[in-house]
């Protein structure tokens, strides 16, 4: 009797189809993708086309957070999408600092590719992030937010997450403080700076940059 065998195969096909649909809906990426590695800059890349959060407990770690963000998206600019957009509130630059053009090269980023925008309010920053994601020339948007605000609630983050998904551009929010409010970020990383690697000829000299990252959500 072939009927039980055919029914079994039909169930297997249905389950396989269901798994494929679920995977497509969730769009599960690899947590870390290997970039083009070389001796100076090891391969490291975040999944593209989604919203990430990189959080740290103190604003004094702002340089480490920005360094990880830049290094993780350095392979995303292309000939058709050459631009990276960096958003930072005007009044927060003195507290967390801002990118240094010459130092960008250490992370594989050219100064010409990075566009700096200093909005006056969080509402303007969120608007600029959405407009940046909608621009076909932008590969990634980094939004550096040093303080909490009611304007940046779950609804606002959900809107931006959907825009990143639709455009294929990457959105990274850099956040500071121990409090982790709810957001629509698909992946949230908690970051701490770590001691740099040792130099081969001088153990006391700072070597290659290191971080300690933990996946909190995803």
C-alpha cells in the first residue's frame, strides 16, 4: 500500500515549506559574517539591511563603541552605495567626541565616505536617520545617541527598523547607560573595551584594538 508512504512524503514537503516560510519571515542572518580579512584589519562584519544596537554602560567608552561600529560596516559601502551617514546631536559631541578623519583609515573607512550630520534635537535626528535609510546612495546609518528621550520610543524604532529592512541599508544605534529600554533592533550588542593585543617587539606598546562584546538580544 503506497498511500502511507505518499502521505509521509507530503507531510515532509509541507514541513519543509513551512520552515522555509518561517526562515524568510524572520530573515535570520549569521550573527557575525567574515569580512575581507587582512593582517592589519581582521574580517568582522555585522549583517546588512537591519537595525542593530551597540550599547555600553558609560559614555567614556564612546570611542570603543564607534570604533566597533565603523569596523563592522567597513565592507558595506559599494560603488552604488558609497556613503556612510553619522548622526550625532549637536550638544553631545563635547561629551562623547566625534570621528577623527585621519583615524578612520585604521578601520578601513575613508573620510570622504563618512557624512557627518549634527541635528539640534532627537526628533530631527530620527527624521535624518529615516531619510538616510531611504537614500539609495547610503550603505549604513550610524545614530549616536547619548541620552534617553521619549521621542525615541518603541514605535519610532520599529518604524526605522522596517525602513532599514525595506531599503537594504544598515542602521546602527549607539547607546550609553545601564538602562536598556525596549526597541525594535533585531540584534543588540553590549560592548566593553578590552586591553589591546601585545606588539610582537614591545609588550608594553598598544597593539591591535580589542573589544568584549556580548549579544543581549537576537
